[in-house]
C-alpha cells in the first residue's frame, strides 16, 4: 500500500495491487480504492478506460 501511495503522489493516475494468494486485486486512484475478488471483473478507473478483465483470468 505504501508503494501505491508513492506512485500516486509521484503523478501516477492508477495503481493495481495484485494479491494472487488471496485472489484479490485492489485498484487505487488519487480519489478512490476499489477491491475486486474472485468471480468479479476488474475495470480500469482512469487509465485505458474500457479495459476490464476477470480476476480469475488475470490470476490464472
């Protein structure tokens, strides 16, 4: 989480934190933090708008 804050403070618009053991992806932006779990579809919030992928597919 600290590294994602560092990226955002340095001007990054969106950071994806991937936790394969927990089958969890957290997408952070300067304004929000969203969590996606197995069975859900992750979608971008600011960068590459319209891109999405199933958590299970990404962690396969």
